[in-house]
C-alpha cells in the first residue's frame, strides 16, 4: 500500500481504515515534520503540531476531495496548523516581547535539537523575522524545493504572488545576513 | 592531436568528478535553478547545504503509535458513554413510569371537574391546584398543560435530556413540585 490512491481507497473501507491511516502517517510523517519544523523551528512544538495535523487529517478524511492530490491536502493542513499554533503562541507571549517574531528567534536559540553553525543560525534568524507568508514560501522553495505550481495549490496563492513573495524574502534575508555577518567574520 | 583532445576530456572529467565529490549538493542544485528560473539566491545561501535541525533518536519510529493512540482515545470514550446510556435507558424509563404512577396513586385529587381547555385550567381563577383530578385529563392535555408556559413543545425535547432530567436525583415530591411550577 504505497500508492496514494490505494491508501485513499483503504481509508474509505472501515475494516482497513486504521491500517491505511498508519500507512499514510508512515509515508508522510517525515516530510510533514520537516515542513512544520521549518515554520515553528522548535522540536517540541513541531511534535505537537504534527500530531494535531494528523488528528485533523483523520477527522477530515470524509471532506477530502480528489480534485487536489493527497500530498497537497496534507501540506495545506500542516501549514494551517503551524500558522494557527504560532499565532496562539505569539498572542500569549506578546506581553513580554517587543516584536512578535522575537518568539521564533528565542524558540530557535532555545532548541536543543539545532546543530547549525554560525551561518546556519544566522540564516534561520533571518528567516524567522520574515512575515509568515514569506517565511513559508521561502522554506518551501529553498529547503523543500517544492515547485511554484505545487506551492500554489497548497497555499492557494497564484504563482506570480509566490514568486514575488520569494523574491522579497530572499532580499530581506540577504540584507539581514549582510548587516550581521561582520560580527561573525 | 586526437590524443591531446582525449587527455583534455579526461582532465575535465576529473575536475567535474572532484567538484561533485566536494561541492555541496545544494549549491549545485541552486546553480542549476539559478540558470533555469533566473533565481536570485545570493552567494551566501549557496554555502548552506546540510540540515541544521535534528530530532531525538528514534523519534520517527514511534510516531504512528502515539498518533493512533490519540485518535482512538476519544472514540473509545464516546463508545463507553454510549454503552452506559444504552444500559441505563430502559431502567430510567421504567423508573420514570413507576414514579409517575406512584404520584398519581398517592396524591388524592378530589376536584372532579376540569375544563378541557388547558388555558383555563392554568388561569389564575383556579385557586387550589392540588384539588385537580388529573385522572380525568387525557394525556396530551396534561402534557400541554405542563409545558404550555414554555416556548418549546414536547417534540423539541431531546429524549436524552428528558432522561437526564428524570435521573437527576429528584424524589417524587420534588418532581411533582417541579411539574406544578
């Protein structure tokens, strides 16, 4: 049961539903994990969001329409769950933070499962301060290497708008790194 | 001449092989993408190839079990509570009927005449409610009389709510006084 269509067929049958869902988790857990991790940065938060994402997927199986691919649908749920999670956290933390994206930078610095060197930390910090939409587009394009067309389906945004978002994101990241790299050299 | 060309090709190939061996795969990919799509990644981004994030050891091994456990938990709870309700339903029904019979038998209502119009039965002109003889009122009239002050009809009441109400620990006297309100 490796094919998405096979998984979907088995999900419709109550006698094979649970087993098929296990297959779905096995097939997509890592890709969704890394997608979420790049958005929320911290492992523990990612674990929470990933579990919520799969629970949402399970509860929404009946509403899945075959017009979009399974992969697109899963990515969309994972993206929405990540953004919802971040917004909730930011609202809670706003009283103590001057900038809402400071939460993400703190999250990254406190994550024990981040092994990046100075350059990688700098890049992640630069990405963390991007607006949510630009950050997601940047991660999907740069790290996950998802095509604009596919991204357009997942994020329900036009290809032109995505290219513009990516362009702005790259410029901002570049400016951030340039203004901070002298400290590292 | 031919010999010279083949040596040059070999040299190029060696250089390429070295490049692919030591250069970061990500950087190569970005170079290709840069040419193909007119991408705009600055130079520093090409230096970064490996994933700086990691997960706890064996994290992905147990994730299916944890998620399936979370999914099954609310469903089990739902089915358990439904099971209890299924067992209690007939018992509560019988208890409710007995309570009603007990009420009707043990409360001697002496007044023999009751208007069939419910509204008149509940008007302020009736001075002593306890003297009604409820046995003379047909069931639908009685039900209408009880619920006439409420916006909803009996049909609107959920049977589960009714059961919950009947089983809420009221004794017969309390139920009777509730009905009389």
